[in-house]
């Protein structure tokens, strides 16, 4: 029997993170009673990976489902907040014992 490898599965899935999520979801389906799409006598995780490598289980992408990354910030001075723009801190009022709180 041939072994299943991550590289076999990565030919069908974009990245390792997606592979983990896809296989975990399929394992949950198998444990809830779903029929395996291939015949093998392995653990649920191996069955799910074999199904992915065989192209029987795959990711479904909807339009606009692409990850949106924020624009990279430059490391120049404009990326750092200016001290003049920061709000001034108001000194706390203390009682005669030096405890902070509302003045009575």
C-alpha cells in the first residue's frame, strides 16, 4: 500500500493551512457517519487525506472569498504617531492620603 504524503495533498489544496482545515472538516464528517469516498481501512484522518489527494474532497471558493490584507505601512516617520497629535493626559486627583479617586 502506498503512503499518503502532504505533498500529494498540496497538489490539490492551496496551502498547508487550508489542507489542515479541509482535512479536519472531513474527519468530523466521517466521525458523524458520512460514507468514505474511497475504500481503505485506515484511521479517519488518513482516509480524509487520501480523499483529498484523490481529488474527491476539495475546497469550494466563492467569488470575493479572497483574503484581504492591509496595505503595508512604511517604517518612516509618517507611520509613527506624532507626540503633538496625542491627547494630553489629565493629572489624577488624589486625596490627602495620596489615593487616586474622585474628590469628595
